[in-house]
């Protein structure tokens, strides 16, 4: 059948108009206001001719307007497009152009970038500025409050399960790609997080969902969740916002522009948060340190309301889990192996069962295939690529049929998604994750692709060649580093000088933290990169 986020949210706004949908600092947005404001924004989309399959870019930090912009898109059958707020001009232009965005909602503090690229985006019809400081004065942009005040709420309309939902993620070439889903199966997939534990079949109607939410609210109170990570990423917006909202929950957004574990724990105490959504050690380690620091002060945080910590997108080490359990013994950790292209496996850890790092229980629709497309035999030690099947396999990548054909393909009549994770199947059927088959670097949940960084470094006039890779980092999981060689005739240049130059060409998280200058960058005779030797030379030079 396939339900639709917009239909369910409209049902919740009618049933729970006074309940809080989004909290942000001292600001509470009720379900009634959440729906009404989103409906007014949907009218603004329609007023400029946007409708089915039009695209609206969301170029904002975490805030209620982000979620309202998305909800308005669901209402009007427009496709919301997540835009990484770290993107600089060329990256921003590429994504907005590639996605065919007709509208962009952006924070004032990011408006200078919009102003510099808007003339290169002829499809743009609507620019809306959300204030977070002085106005960016982007020509033609309208203020959020003015847009909302100028339009009446759009009436509810019929939507179809086939409406396209899309999330942009990095591609293997380093350029972002839009992963397309059918909204109906996608919505049903998230509702499965509730039907499974309840031991019931799929929801057949909006009334069933609203009725179940009513029972949950009456029995246990309103679900409350914090997405500690950015909404611009799938982990934050899917697990931290859409999932709790499907049960008319309250989403608590942190005000800080970078993760502050102390801010999060203060919000937990204030809102009695039950679910935290994070991205591996980059969030969990600061959490562990903050818990220890506060406990040592004699006034530990009250985390008794937290029942579940959900993590995906990066490694969550067993020792860090154990450290958190010392201070949050009643919480459960759900560690999910997944990506924008599909969820594949998960493991559940408790104080008495911490589990092993990178070891997951496979979901029923998950398989590991060898290079011959035959399933890897459990306990064989063979390395394979993880694949997932089922109704939630994406339609493909937006405007990229070639990459779609490589990532989403059939084996023996079954269509699978192959996000690129390599793994071993243990004798007991569990999956041990080895990492991406490519040289993708995962730094604090952000995916960095070496080729893009290498090309940016090589535009420096003193650099002839470069290889970039990730090395283990306690804070970020991996940090971006590299080696480079000098152009002919150049006697010397420091790695720091090249790094400073690169900061003007790439988002900060992509810029190498260290760069070693070598006489020659190691490559095979055929010109292919020799990353293994490059890492060895880097470690030798840095003593790492």
C-alpha cells in the first residue's frame, strides 16, 4: 500500500495540536503550528509554479525551519534536497544545479554563498532567508516571516506512494549524488521500527498510526528524541526527526553549530529525552568524557530518561560504549550498519553485553556476496561486499544511470543495493565490517573522497602530484592526511602552506590535517595510486 509522511503528520497535527513537535532552545513549536506554518510554505511553493518532482534545497543548520521546509515539500509533493552547510561556492553550485533546485531556503549566515552562485542557477524561482544574524541581502531573496505571513495554508491534497523522496550523499568520484526512494515504501520502512517491537503487521491507514500514537502517548508519554548530528545528513533527519515524528514525538534540536556534549546532556535533563541519535565515536567519545567530567564534579547528569542511543554512519567502538554505560547503565545502544543506500545490519549493546567493535547481526534481507556474485559462506573467512534487498532498495541515483546500474542490480532475479561496504561473515552468521571497498575516508561521520581532495591540492602552483588517505584518529575516527610532491623548478613549499591554500577550495572537513612533501608520490608503473606505500611514507615522516 504505502503510507505517506505528509498524510501521517497531518493526522498527528489534528490529534495532538498542542503537543510540541520541535523544541529549539527556548522555542517550542506545537504540532498545530508545525503543520500550519508548513502548509503556508507549501502555498509559497505552489505560487511560483512548484509541484510534483520540483526540488527545494535546504541550506540550513539544525533549526525548526529545516523540518518545516521538508514537511512543506512532502505536503506539496515537492522533493526536498538536503544541502551540506559546509559546502563552499563550487560545491554548493554543483549540488543545486545537479538536483535542479527551483527553490532554496537558507540561513542568513550562509547567504553570501547563495549570493555568489545564484546567477549560475537559472532554474531558481524562490529564495527564502531564515534569519540567524544580519540579513545576507541576497538579491531577490524573501524573509521567512514575510513568506509565511503572505500565504494561507495550502489545503491537503492527494499524494501517491510513488512520490519521490531524495537524499544527497557523496559519490565514489567525490561528487554528491541524490539517492531516490519512493516515499510510500520509505515511510513504511520507518514505521517498521514500531511494528516490529509491537509484534504487529504493517499499518494499513493513517488512522491506525494516529491511534497507535495516542496509545503510546497515554501509556508512556510523548516520545522525545535528540538528533545530536546535523539534519542535513540521513542519520539526523531520518532517525532523529522523521522516525520520532511518525509517533507524534517531540524532536529536540541543539542550538550549537558544532557538537557540545554538555549542551546535549543539559537538554536531556530539561526535556526528559528518551532517544539520542549520534554518529559513532565522534559523538560518543565526547559524550563519555562529558559524563566523566560531570560525575567527577560531584553533580552527575541525570540521564535516567534515556532508554536508547542510536548510532550509524561511523564506527562506535566497544570501549567507548563501555565508558558510556558506566554512567548510563540503563540505556541500550543500537548500532546500525547502514548508509543512504540502505540499512544492512545492526547490533544491540547493553551494560552487560557490550559486543565487539564492527560486528553486526545481519538483517533478514542482507547478504554478503563474493566477486562471483555467490554468497559468502559463513566462517569461510572470505571477504565480500554487503548487499541489501527488499522494498526499500532505492530507485537509483538522480541523473546518474551508470552509477545506479553499478550500485543497484539484480542477482538471481532479486534486486539489491550495494553501498560499498566490505565484510566477512562469521560462523555464527554475524557480519564483521571491514570498511568501504573504495578509499573513502569517514571523518566524524562525513565522507571524504580522496580524488576530490587530491585534485584540489594539485591546483596549487607548487604541487605536481598528491595522494590523500585517512589515518586513525581518536576524536574523528579518521583524519584526512596526505603526501605530495613538488612541481618542476620549485625548490620548497611547506605542507602547512598548501593546506592553508586548500582551505579556500574545499569544505573544512575535507582539507588535509597534515601533508608531507615527498620527492615523488608513489604510483604503480601504470600510473595508478599506491596508497599503501603512501601511507607508509607518511607514517615514517611523521613518526605515526
